[in-house]
C-alpha cells in the first residue's frame, strides 16, 4: 500500500505539528506541542526538564507512552523524536500552563476524528492538505498545481522504492538529478538562488511554471523507469538524468520564446502577498 505523505505535518493555528501513524493511531511530536504551548525558545530543553519533573512526581506511566519515531527535522532528514499518542499528549498538556491548552485539546480531539474519516474516505486527506495551502495564502490555481505535483511526486517515489532505491539519501540524489537536468541547479543551489532557508520546502516557493517543469521532469522519469523496467540505483539515476533533460529542453524552449528565465529569484508566496498589498 502506498504511504500517504500528505498527513505527516498538520497545523495548529499556523504552527506545524509533526506526527506519524504508529500502532494504528497517531503519535505526535512532543517537542512541537511543547513549543506551541510553552512558547519556549528551546522546546527540547523545556521538554527534557518537564519529563524529569513528571517522572519525579510519580507519572511513570507517561514514560511508557513515549515512543521514539523517525520524523522530518528542520533539515528535512529523518531523526528519532519523542512522540506520544493522544492520551499521553493530553497528560503533557495538563502540565504546561498555557492559554492555548484548552483549544489545543479540542484540536487534538478533532484530529483523531479526521483520521477515522480519512480511512473511510481517503480523498479527505487531499482536501485537508489543499485547505492548509489556502490558509497560508496560496491562490487556487497554484494550489491545484501543487496538489497535482504531490501526486506525481508520490507516484515517482513509490516507483523508486519498488525498484530498489532507498528513502533518504538515494531519493535526494535522484531528485537532484532531475533538478539539475531541469534547472541546471541542484536543490540546495536553487534554494540559495531564491534566498531560502534550509528547512524551507523548495516547491512551496516555486511559481506555477517552475512547478509544471518539475512535474514534467518527475512524470517523465516515472514513465522511463516503467518502460525500461529499471532496477537498482544506477539504472534509476540514468532515468532521472533523462527525465530532467526532457524538462530542461522544454525550459530552454520557453526561455527562447519568452526571452525570460523560467527560474526566478522570487519567493512565490511572498511575491503574491506583496502584490495583494499594493
């Protein structure tokens, strides 16, 4: 079964909360929750001190509910992170004096209900992801392309995994082959060009044309691997180079006709919001 990658991060009042589906229920990043409720500049330290305090007060059963799961960090790599299920999170919330505690409890209960709804109707997950982008200020046309891009990306990474590529480093190398073929830059170089911070999701800062060319490169790579029945990292790397080159040739044709560079320095969302303010 394909992993649904649209639900690993959710928003509470525009703050991200990472989570992972484990033992048939959601487990949430404790440091994310502690950071939101305590507003501490160092949520990890706050949680470390709170954990010691709770255990010293006799709440040893809470420690049993803490599970270390791999979640994406600020550098987008996967690291072991303290997580807990809803009942454990409720206990932690009670230990943090915060005006956000009650709204967060209500939000957490709603998240659990949403999971049940998504199991019954998987399309709800896509609709919720769409809503998150809209809440961040993206327009409908951009969101439609981003949603399509996510689907194309997931199809490609499923192919990579099935054909012998490892999640993490292999996926990063293969993705960079497509980026280099498409834009003549790898992901880090594009981020530097757009003046983005390392944790920023590059595609969330692309404009529609940049997204379209990225989709073209990835969709072409998928088709090539399927047609060749490629297997193993080296074969997939060759496919990614070809897929990127196809998208790169299209980019060059567009630039030749428009006399403009496709890849822009602007952060798409900030640029759009600034235009609305004028």
